[in-house]
């Protein structure tokens, strides 16, 4: 019989470079369970607790901390040691009064950026796709696997449908209530989440949309230099100023 599903193993040498693990000490490391984030753009809870936050020394100790309900992700207790956290997720450890947001920084990858108490109750989610349901309702598919349904009073005149792909929602967690809608356009602030300019923050000065197989390109002003990247690599974080705190090691504003 053929194997069903993804591999149950993850070799250390093939793991993302920003995971702070010893590559040649053992052959395997934590393999993810199916979830909204890909392996290359996420961090397993065991790695976060043991290797990044240094709350313990062994995998067994990390599993105990997690399975005892001491870790909250996006407002919900997560007891699966192999659960992966990804971009913009909020990780909280109540017993230590510590909160972190998953953000990218240049020349590294994803990190756990410590945030204040007033930031832990919301996150930013990018709209990746839209779907029309029965009775004209709109389903927004977000970058972290969430789906938010917008009720429409008149399907023939859906005035509630003001959302577009690449727009960003500021939502409350875990309730998923929409607190603010940010429209993606020129003169907004964005952080680059992939590519050679990963982690750079700047203001979008131009959006070049192409037809056919060619990528849409944006130009950003970051400090005194102008950057160019694919449209899909830009994640909006505010208009005049960021809605979230940013790491000190970022490059940009």
C-alpha cells in the first residue's frame, strides 16, 4: 500500500535555518502536524519553548510544559507539542506574564518578538481569497487558515462587501471579531515576509500590476533606499504608523 499524507519525520539538516537546533547532534527533529502554516514559515512549540525561550533543556520537559496547558496561541490553550506557530501568531505564557508575536527579521527568519500586555488580544490577518456562499454571504480566507463569514442583507447589492485580497484585518483573538479593516494601497506601511528583503519595513510607493504569468511588483521606501519585491511578499501592518510593535533588528522605518 502507498503512504497516505505527509512524512511523519523531519530531518534536522532539512529544517529551516532559523530554527536554533544542533544540526548534527541527532538525525531527526520535530515533525509538524497538518495546519495553516507551512514548515518553512513556522516554528513548532517544542522548538519555541526549549530552544528559543530556553525554558527547559530536554524535549521531555518541553512536552510536559505544553501538555499541562501552560502555552496559549491566539487566545486558545494548545497542548500539542507539535503544533506550529507562524506569521503574526500570538504566543502567551501566563505563568511568566510573557507574550510574543511571530515576526520576520532580516537575514534570519521568524522570531518570537516580545510584546506588551495590550497587544496580546489582537492580531493582523491578510485576506488571501474570497468566496461567495449561499444567500450572497462572503467568506474571507485569511493567511493563517481562518475563515470569516460576512453576512449580506441584499445579495444583489452587497454593500457589506468592501474587502479585497491583500487587505488586512485587525481581529480580536480568540473571538475573531473584526476590529479594523486596512485597505491595501499606495502609501501604506508593509513588512516583507519572504524573499531576499525579508523583514524590511517600509512605505509602499508604487504597485505595478501585470497581466498573464508575470508577477505583480511593488516598490517600497525603506529608510533611505528603495526596495522592490513581489506583491504577495508584502504584508500590510498600518497606514501612517504600525499597528504592532516591531523588532529592534528590523530594517526600515
